[in-house]
């Protein structure tokens, strides 16, 4: 490969980088495809790797490069390529090199099954500058392929992981906790500790699975795979003291009622996700028509500076939400958000009973609510948080 430069010089006097202001767009996710060579039982988005309709609709190489160029011009420093499985794109190499030439750091979400020596050569010559993230579905062939539903995927995944490891291409791993692999959690964590880029941190897990972004029939299958609130709590609190210590710090910073404000997260604030077909949304999960921006009719800059701020001003109107979520101090602990409401109910402000149960199970464990209490009815919640944070571990 030729020795070329993959750094661009940014004009610091450009309006978007004027003194006292940050980038218009700091982070961009690009979902290169919804297609995947696995068919994971819990996946919130995957389509068949050979889906002709999906492939036909996907953004062209040129269009993605135009979006990447616009993102870099707006001050973006990091782009995340995700899917589906991003390596299914025949133009992945071209898109990757184009992004790096713009000076963008590239994070890649992958199952690693398509990692080959040719990709290792590329990543060694042109480093991504961000750790790759690999999801591992089991430590044994039987459990792994029970999740992916693809024969040979276990061997392909660990072949790819070992190539990354042996060639010192930085990566981290994460897991999806299902009945098929839940008995392997200790083995998975012991193995992950050996990966130098994990920095001795335990892997993160998906276990309270998101339903389908496109709201199709597979959501009913996913619901059956979710851990109960109590089962999930058991996983979270396996190392009790570490969990409580972490929650003391978290609760002191993030626990409060949000009133009717739906967007308490940072989605759409100097960031966003371009889906495989050219729609720009505040985050990867939020596909509500009211919150998506068609890039064929506008620009990233218009979306971030005009459209997303209006989206973030949308207020809850659902009475159930206003009576419960708007008054609940567990908001920081609860994953209730417009994206979850959309995938669960097709609205922006319908409370998820499942997420509510998970938040309350954790709150009971931490002593923030009693057995029969509902957090939105608690008035002295600040005092309870103070008591939690003062507890000696």
C-alpha cells in the first residue's frame, strides 16, 4: 500500500470554530447497512445479508462520502460505522480510507466474523484511532450459534477476534446476555480481562433488549428473550460493593425528575445518526417520523442547528407519562426515553412498564424506595439520595 497522509488541516478561523464555540457536529453515527451475516435472535435491526430491497435502497458510496465531508466541515472528529454488519458493504475500504483522509477517527461496531488478513493490513497501515467494538454472543460454539442462528459464525468470529488481537489492532468486547449463554458469564469476563485494551474493565452487556427500530413483528420474539427486572438486578449486583459504589456516584449526579421534558439525554445535541437510507435522526434507535430528517432534502448543518433543537423541545402530553415519568426521580436510573417509547409503542411519550420495573428493582435494592412505593410519589427523594451517597461501603 502506498504511504499516504490521512490527516486534514482544519481552518481554525472558520465560523464553526470561532472563539467560544464548539463544533456544530461533534460526533456522527453512520449505519452503513441494516443487513447482517448473522441472524441474532435478539437483534433490534438486522435484515438478511442478501436482502435485495435493502441493498438497493442503501446510500451510494458517493453520497456517504458527501455526508462524511460535510460532517468534517462541521467540526466532526469521530464517526462510528455500524449496521447491521458494516463489513458487508463492498465499498467499506473506500469509505474507511475516505473518512481517515478527512482526519476523522473511525469507530467500528462489528461481529468480527468478516475480519480477514486484508483488513488487518489496512488497520495496521491506517489505524482507526478508536477502539473497535466487537459483540461476543457466547464462549462456546453451541451457545454462540444458538444466538446468531448461523452455522460457522462462532469459528469466524473468534478467527477475526484473534487476528485483531495478534496484530495489536485495538478492540474491546461486549456481550448480549441470553438464556443460551448466561451460564458462561464468568468465563467470558475472565477471557475479556486478557484483552489489553479492556483496561481490566468488565465488558458491558445487553440484557434489557431494545425492540425493533422498524417496529416489525420480530419485536414480540424479542420480548420473550428479555430478562425480568429481578434477573437483571441479579446480574448487575453480582459484585455488590462495586455496584453500590458506582451507583452512589451516579445517583449524586443524575437522579432527578425531568418534568415534561422528553429529551434529558444528549441525543441530537451536536450529534446524530444517519441511517442506511439517508435519514438523519437524533440517535440510532429513534425512528419516529416526527424526529427524522431526510438528507435528500437538506443538510447535516440544517438538521443539527435547526431541526434537532426543535425536536428536543418536544414536550410530553401523555397523561400517564405526566403523572408518572415527569414526577419520577429515578429518571437517571430509568432508560425511559423517546426512542424506547417509539420502539415499544410507536409514540414519543408512552411510559414503558418494563423499564419502570427495572428502575424500581434497582431503587429498592439501593434503599431509595420501599417495597410498595412508587418513585413518583416520593417527596423526600433528595434526602434518600444523600443517605445512599453517605453510606460507607
